[in-house]
C-alpha cells in the first residue's frame, strides 16, 4: 500500500510547470530586492546585521557585493525556470538563499524560510526531465513521468505549514480579533481600501477566515468535489494578502503550489498541450527507497518538531520570542519596545549611555527594543568594539519595556544582568528576560 502510494509513476507535468513558476518567482524576488532598495536598506546601509545567532561568520559582502550576490541569485532563478544546468542552478540558489536568510533577521518573513525548504526539496527532484534545455541537450534525461512521492513531498510540507499556521492563531488576541485590528491600523492610509480595513466586521471576517483557510485549504484542494472552490478561494485569499500586507512573492508561490493538487493530465492539457501524456500508472520502487525513507523521515520529523518546541521552553512565546521562528507563527503579534544600553568600564567604573541611533538603521531601531536576541547580540557587539580599544566592559539594558499587540508597556529585560558576559541559551529559556505579565510578579 505504501509503495503504491509513493512509488506509482504519474505524468510529471505538475513538477515541470512548478519548476518554471518557481524559477520565475525567485528571480523576481531577487531582482526586485535590488530595484526596490531592499538590498541597500537591509544589507548595505547597516554597519552590521543581526544574523541568526551562531552564524556570525555569515556577513554581507563589502561594497556593492550584495548587489552582485542578488543579481547572481536572480540569474540562477532564470536558469531554474529554463531548466538549464538545473542541478547546479538549484543547489547554488539554495546555498546562496540560505546564506542570506541566516545573515540577517531584521527583515524577517516566513516565506524566506519556506523558500529555503522548498529550494532544498527541489534539489532532489527530477524537475528538469521535460521542457528544459538540459533535456533537449541530453535526450537521455527526457522523461514524461515521475514517482508520486515527488508530489507528496511538496504537499506534506504544505500540510505542515498551513496546519501549524492555523493552530497558532488559536489564542486570545486572535480569537477576540484584537491583533487583527492592530495589524490593520497602519493600513488606514491605503487608497480606496484603507478605511474599509478599519471596520470591526471586516476584522472578524479576516480573523475567522484566516483560521479556517489555513486549516482547510490543503484538504479542500486534495478532495476533488471542493478543489475548484478551494482554488478560487486561494486566489482571493493570497491576492488580498499580497495587496494588504505586501509580502513579496509568497502569495504567488502559494498559488503556484496548487498545481500539485490537480490531476497531472489536467495540468498537461493547460500548460503542455504538445507534451506526450503518461497514463500507465506503473509501480516502480526505486533502489534508493530506504535512503529516501530515512532522509525524508528525518526531515519531516524535524519539520513537525520545530513548531512545537516553544511548548517545552519556559514562559509564553508571544512574550519571550523563544521558539517563534521556524514555526509558521505568521502575522500573530505586533511588538514594540524601548531601552537604553549602559556600558560600564570594568577598570575605571566609568558609565556611558549608548546612543542606539549611532549604531543602528531606522529598521534596526524598531527591532532592537522588542526582541531579546537582538538585545543580546547588540551587547555582544558593544563588547567586541570596546575590546578592540583595549577596554573591558559590562553592558546592561536599562529601562527595557515591551508592548505586545498594543497592550501597555511592561518591563522586559533584567537591568542587573551583564549581557556582555551572559551566554545565549539556544534551546531553553534565558532567565534575564522578565516573566510575561500575569505569569508571576517581577
């Protein structure tokens, strides 16, 4: 039964057209990042970036280097779409995109992480076997079929993304639509729809539909009687997100995924009318079956575990942010914070209050007060800077206060802890973060 489910041969039109869409979208993402100024603001203008902790060695290239870097990634996207040097192109893009993802988190979107995962999966898929330059140059590559596990690898990943996104919304501030109202406040200036987005009835529609869409969209696409309705619902939902939240290619990537839910023959007739169909439904168990089960099992086990890890970390993830990333907690909260850094010279006892704006860009300033890992990393940055001048210092975060979902500001970081010398706890709670309001008294 499992063999037939995963290793039946089917028409590969779904994978081929997805490769084309995927390559076009990632090239637009990379070229667009240059043209819109995202690369300049995020990777060139900052004096330093807030990388994922543990990846300090990943730093932006100097000068105009990051422009060339993104241009190269965009060009790789074109090669992926054309199916030219596909393995080289997709592996290179995966490595380069993962590097960008890890070297900065000031501009963070879940679709950046999803691109890492989908690119990684695509490295192992035979997406260049048809309608590609590679197949034209090497007829031995040409094939009109693929094994069904290829399709299910993408679908399983989507089930994880959407299911966890839905479950994460089942908390107080989403269920009473308060966070939806907060998210819409800064959309009031949008032409035509800005005023409508402030209406309470629309907040309820957005809140309820957000939960239901994420929970039901994959099953609805899989079930043939509801597939077309789900497809048109996806178009509306993702175009709405694109217009209102302006989150890059993610809505269009999400729509591209829908090709895996329609019958291969339907996709072939729409996009590849001249393509020879494959209709045999032959069972073919590959020699690498055991390796596939081991690696695929480990991969999806990690994907299932990462989004629930915050349940094993002390306190509320909405407050501490510990376990928030890599967990599909999308558009769940709004954070703002303020603090000052006090530097104390260990030898002289001299105290200095740091002017954050002397070090950080406007976007970094909006992040620094509300995220504990940013606060810790900045303290480490100050420690290194003063050490280069021969000074040993202590760093304290004073007057640290945070507001979650526009609620009253609360004390956030213990001002008595020397952040320059405390270690970052990767897997458990960092005790210098004050308890969340209501969990216990400070």
